């Protein structure tokens, strides 16, 4: 995959219908970006991610097996430069049980946790949860409006996960600096935090780019971000955004909704057109 954008139809951020500014979701489906701030990791719902993903392939090995999921794949661009890629064939998208995952983890790694089979009394975050692995089974992450350190088994004992270091294309910091960034913000709470979700915080710790912070970049007509949804073979949909923060928020919303929901949303938009 090159860094040139495909010549396909895309929507402009300003033209998209958005969520209700009150933060209350209506029953109808929507496409676009909600312009209000919310840490989706704080708002727990009663839907497990087991309904949003289907298993594409299970490959049990000796000990802990892994799964390949039938999930939405993404790529993202700043102007014409690829800054994010979650594409099967370019990255390993396998997910592992927690015990098996830790065999692949090193301090400073980025982890994505997927709550595929949540417990009935512990509903999962509606979006995949990101964290920085700090060693000894511990992670630092933004959760429920606080940057905290927890055991990965306490947070996601019943979930699956994967190392996602390579998804963002920015130059990573050394593991020492990644841990310094994460540990240096432990204990911060809502009004002291300048990240809107767990992914933005964890990615900032690893790469240090101010674009991951809320309001961290000056918006201009010359700067545009493009998010490409790779739904099926030869079915790619593109959205444009004025900031990386907005792009990440929409990517997480789409990821939480699942492929079938997105296809329905796009079908509704095409019918109106």
C-alpha cells in the first residue's frame, strides 16, 4: 500500500451529520463525529464487544491460542502521508488471551484490550481500550477519567488483547521515555487531563506527538486528515477531519459499532443521496 490516497468518494468532516450535542444517543443510526468531548472509556454500556466482532479464524497453539477477528480495518493519512495502518497482511491483527499476550509484551509497548466475552456484572468499555505496558503484568492507562496503574488481569482478565506498536507510523520514543511519560501522569483526574480517550493517551506516551492531545494542533485549511474504512474487498470509504483528535474519536466510534452497523449507516446515506 502506497501513501497516495485512492481516488474514491469521501465525505468532508463539516458535511457529516453528528451526534446530539447533549451526548444522548437517538435510536437512529448516524454517520460522523460527535463534537462534544467525552472519554468513551468512562461511559460503560451493557453491550459486550462479542456482538461487534465475529471470529474469522482460531489458531490454537501449544498453550495459549489466538484469534483472527472479522473486524473493520483502517488506514489514516495526514495530507498524503500514511500515519496509521491497521490492515491485515501489513500488521498481525491476532488477539490473544491475557496470559498468552504477556509473553509478547515488553515495557513501553502499546496494548489494545478487546472485551469479547465480558462478565455479566462487569460491562466493558464500548470501545477497544488502550494502555501502556510497564512490566510485571502492570499497565498505565486512562480509565474513568483518571490515569492509573493496574494489573492487566484486574482490568482485562476475561478479555483478549494485542500489541499495537506498529499501527501508528510516527517515530517511537525509547522505552525509557515512554515509561517516563506514562508514570509522570499517574493520578491525574478529569479536569487535569488533556486526552479524550485511552488511545490518545497511550499513543502520546509512546510517540510524544502533541497532536494526540485535545486542542494540541493549530487547525488550518492546509492540514487535513483522512480516515479510510476498509470494509470489504474493493469497498473503501473515506472521511476527512481537521485534526488527529477528531479522526481518532470517529475511528473509535466506528470500531465500537462494528462492521455491520457501519455498512447500514453508509447504506442509509447512499439512499438519501
